[in-house]
C-alpha cells in the first residue's frame, strides 16, 4: 500500500470514531418515567418466622 492510502485509511478510521463519540445519539430506548409498583411488600413478621429456631 502507498503512504497516501494508509493516511487516508487512518483519517477515515479516526473521523468515524470521533463522529460516533461526539455525534447525536442513535439509541432507540423507550422513554422511562414513574413505574407502578408490582412487587411484594416486605413483611417483617413473616421474615422473623423463617429465621427462628
């Protein structure tokens, strides 16, 4: 390969990296916000029975 082709390849490589780092985001994540609680509430009485001997 000739030197100009190598330099051109390096410039393309680094310019692509710089554009990915500093460019606009292309993520397609859904917007998040307040989510309803759908779990179980901690019950201290129930937990205590489990550890008694």
